[in-house]
């Protein structure tokens, strides 16, 4: 029976007091004698029974542990619960032995067109703790929740449903909670704002940990909302009981349980404020009994008013003066930008133009300055270009904005360094720097420009040298395009085509592996935004991250609205969260996934060879991923030759929904 078969009609019982709404739930032939089934009457789940020639409608929940009676059976004249075998009379709902723990029955009528069940009109919803807290969360600007609805978060989920009905937020149901965590991490990295992940207790909550660690180490604001077993059974080891505050440990810079006596709006205020100001993970734990407790009629939600201060912090005068003095005197200064400088690039580019100096990026900051800009030199480090490393090694002063000094980046400690960061603990974190400057990057750059003034500087114009170095690298890349061992396309060819065809303003989520290193070397950025699992380096990041990025493109924020989202991974990374392609299909997300399939964990094989180990357990048994994408409802295209590549990418990028381009690639030609 479909939903369209239900014909609810308002009615009144004989005493004229109880208003019932009647639902057509079945035809007599749908339920043979001696059988039971579950039917839905609006939001009410009902166990429909057929016993001794009569039909009856019972509450579908066993009073023991709410087992689904409609999935049980009638044995020896008794309706038996499928979970623990408790018995009830199939027509009256009463238990044997005269006990009083029976189940409620509902009015039932057999009419000419079928069997109808009468349900009392729903009592108007009473605002509860979950409503108050989700109201507060939305007031703080949380617009998206990613997650899975389950038995220990149903009260909270119902409040989120009401928020979505009122167009105050959007909920995205994923296939694995880990994908929800990566999605909110990527959303936070891209926008600087938190999104939320919803899970049940136990395994649902612990499945968040990898993605939340990604947010934690890359300083992305994120909000985790986890269910929990009832407080009264915490401790002895109830089903799905996990000590969530202990489990989340250091991944959450703020973690609290929601209790009946809590100041509920205030808890959500603190969670959101901490996520935003500390640029990390906030975690709220909702015991099952708390979520539906009514709140006072005058209980007011919270919000950011009076809670946030502008973060436009200027550096101390003495360090500012020392930094400006060194900028004036440097002959070959070089600017290095990290992901932390992503919202301040126009000002930084103006400073570079004033100094006539190269701008290098960390891998996480790839694309923050166009590779075509006369001062842009690409990525520094293991995933980078020889251009960037050349200018760093030839410099006499490094000016570093918002970078973490990862060993993958390899910022030289042998050159004098001015380091600017909003986080005082990030300054000189791994080794001393010449001038540590604590201040908001945009404010600090403006002060640098102001103090440098219009006078002459010692810096030489390095533009011609940058152009020469780029030409050397471009010639080298072109020389690699014909490489062909007959085992798939080489990476230089793949990313040369993507450079030409991916929109200049696309948002690109990149996975971990050989595909990542090749992307860093070969793809030339214009205005694209690049997302990656930076410090954690977690395989499987790209597709869930693309889902989080897609959410940002649906907002009114002019920085992201309407932009194309592209995801890049290897076959190993895609295999981790490939079911999320069905999530993209369900919500018709305009995401193009480019999958480099070499049937191997190629980066690990490479490391095994480099360490003189045997290559072991890195081969992969893959399906035809393009056919898999088609089976999921997406556009799937397989590329096996160079001649097919452009047309496949063009078709996938033009497709208005989810698309996957599977490219058979050579594991050695990276």
C-alpha cells in the first residue's frame, strides 16, 4: 500500500468529545487470518492484527523496550513481541496473568473500501529542550546539519525537522557518520563558519572521530551533536553506551553533556562561540531522556549578540616596527601564505606587488594566488613546484602569513623569518623565528603597507626571474605529456586537461595519495579554492568534503554561491566513502568526481620501494567505478585513452548533477 492509498477523514466518537482522524491502512485481503503487520497513521506506528476473524489496531511498541509488535507473530492465541517474547492478546492488547503492562488499542472500522484506524488528533507540540537548543544554534548561523537519524537522537532529530520545515536550516542524510564529519570539516575550512553533524550514541558518535580530528588539526569550526543512552543506565554498560566525553578527548576543544538541569540555551551559546573563536570542534551530548522535556513558555533562545568581539587585533608596536625595518632592508623578500591567510589574499597580493616579491603557498593554500599572476610561484614543499623552492632558497627574508610550518612544506629555518598569525601559540611553534608578529593577518598587512609608505625599498623586482622559472617548469611539464607505458594515462596529462577545463572559480576537494601530489605539481590554479585533509592527511576526504563544499554553494554568500564543486581522488580514497555518491544523487548535488584508478595504493607502494621493503598488500580489486556511478543514479564515464579525456571531462562538468569520471591511470607516471 502506498501513501496515496491513505484517506484520512476527520470524525468524532459517539460521545462527541474525542476527535479522531481516520486512516485507511489496508484491505482485508492484505492481512490473512493469524497475521500481524506494521502500518502508519500519520506519525503514529500501529500494529494491525487479524485474529479469530476480527481486525484490531494496537500500539506498535512493546512496553518492555519498545520492540516493534508489528514484526512479531501470533502464537497459541497470543501476539508475541519479536525482541524478548512478551505476550499480548491480539485484539485487546492485554498481557496474560492479569498484569497491567498491556498496550493501547485504537479505534478500528472495516468499511466497504478497506480497514480504517482512528487516531486521536495530535496534541499541539509543546516546545522542548531540543527546540530551544536548535533555535539557539540556528541563531548562531548554523545552516547545515549532516548526519544519520537513529534511536538515541530521535527527539533532537524531530526538532531539527521542525527547523527545516521552517526553512531555518537544511539537513543532509549521509550513509556513514564519518562522511558527515568530513563534510562539516570542509565546510568550516571553506567558509570559516560551523556546520553540525548529528549521530546516535555509541558507534554513530565514534564514527565521527576521524573527520573531527581533521577539523581539529586544520583549525576548522565544527559542531558535533551526539545522542546518548539514558542517564539512568550510564555506567553498568548499557547497549551502545560509550563514555563520549572520554572518547572525544582532545578532538573536541569543548565538550559538555546536556542535563535536565542545564541552562540549555547557554550550553548551545558556549558550544557555538567556542567553535567559532577557537576554530575547532565543539561537542554536545544529548542523553535520550532529555531531548523532549518541555521548557517554560517564556524560555528564550540564545544568539551571538553581545557574545563575539571583532578579531581585528593589531600587533604590538615593537614587533611591528622590527618587521617593517626588515621589510625595508630585504633585497630578495619572499612571501609564503598558508591556509590561515585565505580570507586576506587581496591585501597580501598588494603587499607583494609593493615589494615586487614572489608569493609561494603551502599545499593547503594552493590557489590562494593565481599561478598566472606575475608574482605567483605555486606550492612549496613535497607537493609543489621547483619554482617555489628556488625562490625560497634564494631569498634573504621570508614573510610567512597563516602557515603552520609543516615538515611537508619545508619552510627553511636558515633564512630570517617574519611570521604573522592570529594564534600566539603558532608563532615559532617548531623553531625560533626572527620576528614573531601576533595579530590578525588583514590588520597586520594593512599596517605593513601603511608604514612602508611610498618611499624606495631595497627589494629588487623579481618578476622577470619568476617568468623564467615558470618557463623552465612549463617546458618540463610539457615534456612529460607523451609519457605512455600502455598502463593508463600519466598524471601530467590528466591535470593538464583539468587545468584547461575546470572552471576558474571551482571549489576542488582533493584526497590523499599519489593523486594529491600530482595535483599539487601539475594543476595550475586561477581562482579555484582547494580543500584537503592537511595535517591529518586522511584518505577518503575528498567526496564527503565536496558534499560539504556543495552546501556552501547553495547559500547566498557571494564568495561561494553557484560555484562548481569538483572532487579528485584515487581509487583507494574513493573506496572509503563511495556510498556517499548516493547521497549526492539523493540531493541532486552538482559535484564532478575525478577518480584516478591505478588499482593500487600507489603512494604506499612507492614508500615501500623507497624504504627497500617488498611491495605488499597495496594492490586493489576494483569494480568498474563508472558503472557503479551509473547504478547509483549519477553520470558515470570511463576513460582509458588520452583521446577520450577532454570529452569526458567536458561532459561531466556540464552535467547538472553528480558525475564521476573514472580515468585508468599509470601508477608510475605521477
